[in-house]
C-alpha cells in the first residue's frame, strides 16, 4: 500500500474519523435506533438534516424556475432552450469541480460546518439577483457559476459529514439524509414554486413579483446559512503540517495571506488528483466501482429531472397556446409543481425501504431495485406525447423512486465497513467526482438532444443508465456470492 502523505485534506479525513470510532466510546443514537459516531450529538445531527434539506430545496427551485420564470423570458424564444439549459449545467459543474478542491482545502483549516454555512449563504445571494438577469451570457451564466460554487460546498460537505457521523453499515443514516433531500425537493415544488404566482396575485406585476419572491427566498437562504454555522456538528481537529513552514513567508510579510492560500490551493489540487487516483484504484473492488456508477447516474437524475421536466412542460404549454414566450408561465409552474411534488412525495415514502434494505440485505439488492424501477419510469416517459398526463405522473413517480433509491443505496456502497479505512476519504471524493462527471456528460448531451431530436431524450439517457446500473449490480452480486465463495472454498480444500 502506498505511503500516505503527511498533509491532510478533506479527501483523507478517515484517519481522524477512525480515532473517534475506535476510542471505545459507545455509538450514540438518533431517534433511539439510528446509530451515530460517538462524537456526533443527535441534536447536531438533526441540524445536519436541515443543512441537507435547505440546499436541495433551493437547487430544485432555481433549476426549475430557470425554465418557466427566467430563461424563456430573457431568451424570448422557445427553441434552443434545451441546449442552453444543458450548457449552463455543464459550465456549473466544471466550476463545481474547481470549487470542490478549494472548499476541500478550506475545510482542512476551518471546520466543515463553516464550509457548509458559507455554501448555503453563497447560494442565497445569486437567488436574490436571478430576476435581474437581462441575458443568458454573461449575466445568467455568472449567477449560475456563483450559485454552483455554493452548491459545491454543500454537496462536498454532505459526503464528508456522512463519513464522519456514520456508524456501522450506514444504511439508516444515508436513508435519513436521502429523506431530508427528498423533503427539501417536496418543499420546493409545493411551497417555493408557488411563491411567485401567489405574490403576483397581490401586485399584478410579474416583474415586481419575481423580484420580491426571489428576494425573500434568497434572503431566507442566507439567514439559514448563518444560523447553521452555530448548530452543525463540529469536525475532528485537523493539525496543520509543520512542513508548511518551508513554503510560507514570515507572518509579518504583507503577502503572507495570499502566498499561504496559493500554496494551500496548489497542494490541494495535488491532493485532489492524488485522492482521485487512489479512489480509482479502490474501484478494483467491484462494490466500490458500482457505487461510482450509481453516483454518475443518480446525480444526473437529480439535475435532469429538475431542469428538463419543467422545461418540457413549459414548451408543451407554449405549443398548446396556454403560455406565451417572454412571460412567466404560471400554469407551467403549477403543473410542474404538482407533477414533481407528488412524485417526490411518493419517492420519499420509498426511502425507508431502501435504507433498511441497504442496512440488512446484500447491498446490491436495493441498487438492482432502484435500477429496475428507474428504467421502468425513464424509458416510457421519454416517449410521452403529453408530459402533463396522469400516465406521465405515474412514470415520474417511478423515476423519483429510482433516483432516491440509487442515491441511498449507492452512498452505502462507498461509506460502509467494507471500504478500507485508508481509502475512505479518497473513495468519498471520487464518489462526488463521478457524480459531477455524470452531470457534465448527461446534461449537455441531453440538452442538445432535447432541441434536435425529441423532448424526452434526456430521460431516455437516464433510462439506459438505470439499465446499466441494474446489470452491473446483478453482476457484482453474482461475482461476490458465487465466484468468490467458490474460489475461497477451493482454496480451503486445497490447504
């Protein structure tokens, strides 16, 4: 095994966590039966659930509102919006990959709760400014990039917090985190989506209504971020390497802070590449490789559903004459909210089943179920003629169940006891990296096909992805429970 570097990054936190797990202290319980690491207080874990709930709600709101409130209004056309949506998602994820490195370095020298709080605050600021965007490039793009920097902080810290607070197999903890994200999405579609239309009933001015609505939602997000800093779990103390003294000037130098953080960032990039390399090496274990595959498609699930369901419905109503280009489509907002809200609510009910299955059954079983259910929703929905029909609603429900199933069960594949201690941080970082890569590939490709082939193309891509996950999960199960056992039995007989 390679020698571990002396410096510590957010992708190699496992050694510190292991000290907490092996200090002979009993694990704590959340709700009397969900095991937590000894240092994780149940009340702090509750606020961690709030920290998962909040950014997901804002992400879903911005992704969907961009389609029926902002993009068509400033673009003034109803075509080529798929390509623009996919391009914005692509550029956002590229910034996310850079931001993940920065936030990882920042979390080495400041607590993870600081990074999480800053990320939520940064997400709230572009939300306030969104209605004032006058063009796609550069104003809307700049806001999306800033927003993406904030989401990178929250998503990277979610995985880091999970590894810190988990005890045992992690199925129940991942189930709660998945349920919190589901509740955030439901809150977004049933509450946040409706705010602009309700405000417009009062002012009868859609521009003013958008300004007020986004301002209130963004301001509330900033406030929540400030509060969470004081109530989130504290992280293990990370000791700065003494070797850094050779790279830094004297503290009396006026360039100390700039030089210090440039040095930190450069070494952070090196650490990031090193950890991704170690994470890829860990994928020699088929279970870990399967976890990466679920991340690739599950993260793309989340973005494509948020972006392209509302965009498809908006363009459908424009083609039917119910909405006009250049004005917010409130009927689209109501339909999208109802469609995705019911789907998210039903999918949320399925979260405990995936959590329990991940905890007590072979981990491949819930992944196979999620792949099958997701494919059964994505592929038929991609060929729908009317995305607002009751049949479409049933299919979107299946898509939502498959999405949450893959998020929950996939997370346990990279966070359980079967992952070597020395590789846990690297595996968590690589898990997030593959999720970002999935968004980059599938959102851009899906956006182009949305405009140039058919509106359901992004969902057809997801359906194919779910089928791939299903086949891989079944193969890993056969490999582990038949090939390996047979091989071990032969070796035992030989000895």
